[in-house]
C-alpha cells in the first residue's frame, strides 16, 4: 500500500462508518478529522469524539470512538508526513466549522423547496371570473405575489435551519464541557484516594517499625 493512499483509506473508512450510522458524512467528517489532527492528548480526543458520536447514536459510542482512533493512529503512523502537514484546529474553530457546514446544508435544502401556492377559495374564484376583462393587470399582480410568497417560504426555512444548527453547536459544546468536568472530578477523586492509601501504608509501616524497636529493647 503506498503512503499516498493512506489518507484516502481513512476518508473512505470514516465515510462508510458515518453512513452506517445513518448520518451525513459531509457534515461530520471534517469535524471529526479536525479533532484527530489536533494537539490534544488521546484521552481528550476520545472525549471530544464521544461528544460527537453521542449526537448520532445512543449505542456503542465508546467502541466506535476507539475504532476511529485506532484507524487514525494506523494511518498517521504509516504516513506521518501527510498527517503532520495538515493544520490543527481548535475546538472553537471546529464548532464554527460545523455550524457553517450545517448552515450550508440548510441553505441547499431551503433553496430546493418548490413554490407553495395557497388554495383558491370559492369567493376568490368568483372574484377572478368577475375581473377577466382586466386579465393582464391581475396576472401581473398575482405573479408578484407568488414571487414574494416563495421568497418568504425560503427565508423562513433557512432561518429555521440556521437556528437548529446553532442549537446543535451549543448542545455539543455543553456536552463536551460537561465530559471534561466529570473527567476532572474523577481524576481529583482518584488522586485523593491514592494519597489516602499511601498515608495508611506509611502509618502501618511506622507502627511496625515501632513494634520492632520495642521488641529489640526488651531483649
């Protein structure tokens, strides 16, 4: 396998993984690769990945993240030059990038919507028949009204998608911060427990030493 094919292999693997999770790989692939290319520790990268994957699925999150990290490590280990040449992005930049990608997708969806016409009521139909003599003028007015209606529909759709993208970005950032906080609390607790066990061991050692010295004096 040539070194040039390794990044492509990872891209294909990541694309297939996201498709199997029934999500848009074009949205999440750049975000995930940005995390993997960063300077954070493997532990921090794993936490950030879990924050993303948890937005996609509720099952097998840890296994999926570990598999992604192993695949990336394998590719970057065999092709370190290509991996190191890629710029790393901060978490804030990644959030902005993800939001822009989601806004772009929302814009494409909104602009592809067909024009929506309201049904004509019986009274409107009668009015239309009554003014057939002024057909040209009425048609021009109707055409203008339809264009405004389509534009309004598209604007509303884009606004809703942009709002959803911002909400997703905020929720993912909050979850990542919560995971970091929980991880720090666990580290502090484990450290305190180790210090406590160490103190107990020293205390037992001192007591044993005193008993030994006391026995020697009796002899």
